[in-house]
C-alpha cells in the first residue's frame, strides 16, 4: 500500500489535521479506550517524550476537537461522528501500514517547514 492507496478520507484527515507522528500516536492512544483518561505524564511516558511535549500534543488535539481536557486528564473526544469514524479507519490503516502513514505525515511536515522557512527568509529580505 502506498500513500496514494490510503483511503481518501483518511488521507485528507492526515494532511489537514495531524502535524506529526507523535500527534497521531497520542490521538490513537486516546481513541483506543475512549473511557480512559490520561495525564500528560502518562502520555509522555507512553510516547517516550518529555511531559511539556506531551502536554503540547494534547493541547493541539484539543484545539482540533479530538481531545477533551478534564481537570488534569485528557480523553478522546471527536465532536463529530464522521471524524470519529475516520479516526477508527485511520487506526486500522496505521496498524497495518505504519511506514506509509508516517511518510505521508513527514512529507506534509517537511513542506510546511519549508514554506515557513521561505516565508521567514522573504520577510527578512524585504
């Protein structure tokens, strides 16, 4: 399966919403048990990142209406049933095709970083 064979709705979701593989993995951990709640320390340990990074990931997911913050804990919370179905499909695709999904995410991140760098360079030159 190549990135072009990732279902169109899942591909659009990845390109529009998911900034990085750690964002995706945090989302999928939350989604795995929607009744469970995670604090940022638990998420950091599970993703092998520091707590401030985990907290940022979770805040990013909340801003995209994919997580809910309750006190010091986080839960999966897709506000839209269609998005929840796409996240379910994404979980299956990612489980079977980790490399292809990661490559798609990285290609998008690289393009965004290059556009940012270009914009900064352009502003600096003017």
